[in-house]
C-alpha cells in the first residue's frame, strides 16, 4: 500500500497516533509537532503549511512509519522499514532542505534522494536522545522560577540567540515562547537576575521534551544550565510526564555530561542531514 500523504493533522493522528504513542520517547518530535499544530493550527510554525504522512505495507497491516514536514524545520522521520524511507522520496511534492530522524532511516532517504536528483548530502548535526531516569537536582547558586508573560521579551531574545548559536532555523521564537507559557513551561534560573532558561513541552502521550536550554555566554560555567534543566524536568514530572526526554549535540561534551549528571540516559542516536541539489 505504501505512503499516504495528508495536510490534515487529524487524519495523521488517527492513522499514525498508535504507532507514535507506542514509543513516545523515540517519537518525541513527531508527537510534539503534531500536538502543537492540532492546538494552534496549520500556521503554528509560521513558515508554510505542514505535510503529514504514514506508511503501511498493505491495507490490512498496521502503520509502521510516519513523517512530518513543518517548515522551516527538517523533514522528520520515525523509525520504519528502510525501504519505506526510500519510497518516500518519490512521493513528496517538493524536496526538503534537510531530513532528520534515526540515522539508518534518514540516511536511506538521503541516499535515495541523491540517486534520484544527483544532489549531495552532508551531516549537519549528530545528536543523542536522552530519557530521564532518576532526577538528581544539582547544587547551584540561585533559584528557579516559572517564567510568566512578564519575562516574554527576554525569553524570545534568548530563544532566538539559542537558534543563532546552533545555526538552526528560528521558526517562530514568539510562538515557541507563547506555546510553552500556555501549555508547557519555562524554568528560569535566576541569581538576582535571570541567568539561564530551560523550556519543557506540553505533555503528549505521557512524554515531555526539554528544550531549548540556553545560558548566555557570560553566565556559563556556574552550573546554571544544569539547574534550569533539572527544574524544567521536575516541572514536567509534576505535570504528569512519565517520559522526560531531550536531545544533545554529540559534539558538545559539556552538555552531554551535564545531562547525564542530573539523571538523563542515552536511548537513541539522531541525525540531521542537509540535502543540496
């Protein structure tokens, strides 16, 4: 039967929801992106309409693959049979600039895309997905407060700075902040003044994802990032999350070490591949 594509998040969740919810930690991006679109609307990310897809071997088989394109972010793939990733190349109405997901799946898509278009592929980011075990709250000067609308301008500025530093799409910083303030949370660590933030998504299928985590350069090296991450994680648990997850850049040993010290354990690798015609 192959791929079914749709611009309807309702159809997508009806078809692919059971697959995604069976492994909410591993499907964190697909779940949180589709949940936000279902709540806010098709323009939730502010840069073009989303596209959803699900794959099944035949009409009697369960859905065993899913994808979401939510511009300006990469095409996101779930785990799936590798040949399903290759089949998707011929189904998309336009070529995504980047593809992300489990390395074997993203790489299969990129290989098929390159064979069809003659384009080149390079790895933009190798990441690691962590899931919280037992939370270990670190000791750091200051205290955590739950950010509110009075902090909005600062939060928008810092989330945009985070995107700039990592060279990732800004998307809609204002929308990210408003979404977290409305249905998720942002832990703001302060020592007389704000020094670090860690955002947590809404809880979807028992899962919440931490991110972004940002400490301005002048405040780094004091444990504030770990403290704000722990505070955001505790808040997610208090809101009912049973899985608290986050991504870390494999090339950043500092952040990986910090997350492990407060109780996060690696469960999967992830990759973003840039596709260049």
